[in-house]
C-alpha cells in the first residue's frame, strides 16, 4: 500500500486562504529590513509532479512540457503564491487543522499584512526546480513557509484582490514548523505538499470532505473515490458501501447523500463527534501511477484495488 498523505481541513481552508489573497496587497512593517543570512529554497519540482506537470527531463526523447488542463477530473493550477508568513500572534505554527475563530482570523490578518514583502508569484509550468524564498529579518522571530495554488495568473501580488481572481485559491500547503532566519542552513531545500482547498467557495475537482459545520452537507467534487470514513481519532466506520465512486458530476449528489447518512449514523454511535475523516483516492489524476489510472474506467472497483495502486489522502475535519 502506498503511504498515506494526511490532509487536515476545517474552517482554515474556508476563511484564511481567501483572506490571504486579499491581504497580500497590504503593507509590511518589515519592508526595509531584509535578511542577509542563509538561503532557503522551496522545491518546485515535487509540487509540479503532484499537480501532474511533467518536465521533459523526466521523460526520455520528449521535449515538451505536459500540463494537465481543466478536465472532468482535474482543475489546472496555473500559478503559485509562495512566501514566508511572519507569525507574531501565536506561539505555535498555523496548521491545516487549526480552528478558525474570530480571534484567530484577526490574528492571521495582522500576520499576513506584516508579511507581504516575503511573497512572490510563480507561473506554472516552470523549468525552475527550486525557488529561493525571501527571508524575513532576524528580528522577525518565528515564521513559516506557505504555498497557495491558483487557478488564475495574476500579473502582480496586488492584482490578487481583483474580481477576476476571486476564488482563485484551490490548493494550499503549510510548513509544519516555525523557522528562524538566523538558523537557516545555507542552500537548504524544503518540500511542501499542496492539498485541495475543499472548504473554499469554489472547490477544485477531486474534493471529498465533511463541512466544518457538522450538520451541513459534505463537499464532493468529481473526480474522486471515497474508500472509507473514520471518526473520533481514527475509529473506522464499517460499511459495505465503499468505495463510493464520483467520476462524473452527476455522481456528486448521490455521494453527498451517502456521506450525510454515514455522518448521521456515526452521531448515533457516540455521545459526541470530535472529528470526521474521509479517505480518498484519485484514479483520474494524471499525476497518479499508470496502475492507478487504469482503474478509472472500471465500474466494479474494490477498496483493496484502490489502496494497492493509488495514493491515499485523508481529509480530516475537527469539530
């Protein structure tokens, strides 16, 4: 079985990332104080491979870049916003499982405004294997790298607030720890994984997630296979209904009904639900292995087949 790639999602994806795109046009208190320490690079090659973008050097006798355009299975990511978020409002990093209360949202707003100078736009595809991040000064204390995948290509950071870039944020990724500029090793390279922003206002294809409000309808967008559901820290919900195949948009309504029913049954099993997780695969994703993609046209798939051939992702919602 391939290794799991957990995705912890809740209100963060629904509120912070759109806020992020709007607030990058602000001013920064760190403007005139650039860092002069070690250099930190973000690995772009791994991000592009996960998005299905294949560069020529990965394929013998090929000179063209393969870019998966918008299809029934995928939503194209055309640009990245990458940078360092200076965090002064909290003692721990922002993570994908953070609960976005009013106070947290206001704190992140301040952090984003103060970090605007440390972000840049990368158009995809790019032949660059890495990109050097602009580091905050030593006085900035804790900060963490962030990547946001966009469905549009703004010319400048300030254009992110334009109407034509509304709901452009469809993927995102955070570092799991704080960095300090004085402790950066020279030419250090970090890898960040992008995850679907399923709780945003315009979710990309391949989403399957419970809502941040437990009684609201789950979010499902073709193309995805739901291979399981767990609750309260990993307890497996036993059901013969898996896998639930959502390969066409016409499958979405039935999947939402099925997941809503599963949620309601779980609520009857326990006194309270602390979290719900949907386990998924994506056989329609061009970045998947040939063995996984070969399963996409099958109408009689099993959970075991999908687990054996495809990468497994987990979308976790905490309540």
